[in-house]
C-alpha cells in the first residue's frame, strides 16, 4: 500500500447489503419485562415469538413450535432484506412500540431508555442504516426523543435479523 492511496479518487468502498446500522447497543434488554408488555399490548390473544435481543413476532394461529420458529425468522428476514421501514408509536404507558411492514415489533421501555439515555442520545446517528436518510419534521436525519428511542429499538431488530435466534414462544391465553 502506498502512502498516497488515501488520496486516490477512484478508490472503491465496499457496500454492505442489506444496509445495517453501525451501532449494536451493548445494553441488555430486559426480556421478561418486554414479554409482559407485548402480552399486555396484544391482550394475550396472540402467540408470540421472542428473539434473543427482544424483537417480538406476532405469529399466525395454530403453528407448531417448529413452524412458529420458521415464521418468526422469515418475518424478521423479510424486514431486514427490504427497506426496514419503521413506525414508532408512543404507548399510553410511556413505552414506544416500533412496528414494521411485517408482524414484528420492538418495544422500547421508557424506564430502560431513561436509564440509558446518555448512550442512546450519543449514538442515535450510528443507529441509521448505511446511507439511510429519514425525513422528519425536524429535517433529514434530525430526531427528537421519540425518534432517537425508535432508532435504538430498531437496532435490536437488526441484531436479531443478523443472528436470528428465537428464545421463547409465548402461547396466547385460552
């Protein structure tokens, strides 16, 4: 490598596909609390698959455990391999539900986000996928507290999609 390589104009940079965020939060998710919230949000009327980093997939009815695992992995893969559009919704309890175009969600617990706010605030720009531009009322890639927390939550979906591991199937109440 020449000392002048960094000045060459035609130097190609390797693109990663699908685009992923640079930030992989090392903040462990309180999975039992997330499970309690998703059961509450669904009125315990749906079977749910929980991934290692807290991504929840709402399952179709009457799937076997094996089918549930596959359905959940397929749902997260479909989000990951298309543009991962998200729709953050503030919940009445202060949490944020991050929804996608497939039956998967991430829950950002208000108590957990508040505890780790400094890290979320400092890293939210790193939570954007490669070359991603999100248009907000504040401007391109300018985020309020809701947007920063939503990006934080979405990071866990990316982490779960890159290493999909369903850790628990929650069955609906009969």
